[in-house]
C-alpha cells in the first residue's frame, strides 16, 4: 500500500497544501512523476488561484478539476508557480495593527 506524502506551506491563516494524486513509484528503474496535486486552501485563496488560472490561455490552464469550496486538482507542473504567486499575494495583503488609533490626534 502506498502512502501519499503531504506537503504543507503556510505563512499565515491563508495557506495552501498539496497532496500528490498519484504516488511516485518505480517501474523498471524509472520513477513516475505525479500528474496532478490536490490543493487544499481557504475559499479566498481558492478564488485567487481560479483567477490566476482564468488569466491564462486555454492550453496553459492548470486547474484539472474544481472539487469543492476548499479543494482543487491542479496539474503538477503548475505547483511551484501557484505557490510563488500565492505567497506574493499574501505578502501584498498583510496589514499590521495600528496602536492607539484616535488617541492624541492633533487637529490644530
């Protein structure tokens, strides 16, 4: 029985993880590469990934199947690109708390 390796990368609450849909096996000395990955993420991240996919031309699209609110089946070769774009998007959308908003405001 083969096990599916799970790789998770998270920087914040919005994270993605990918499971291989076909485990790597050896046949005649040649390792088979997985054809796709199960991507798990929250709904806002999923919408961003769908947006990335929709911006591509038909033969470059990477979503194989939209499974449910938090899962996508994606092509294996797109995994690194999606991870990079998702990290950039998260970095652009990080806001820090401002301490003591409204206190000691000089309105003169």
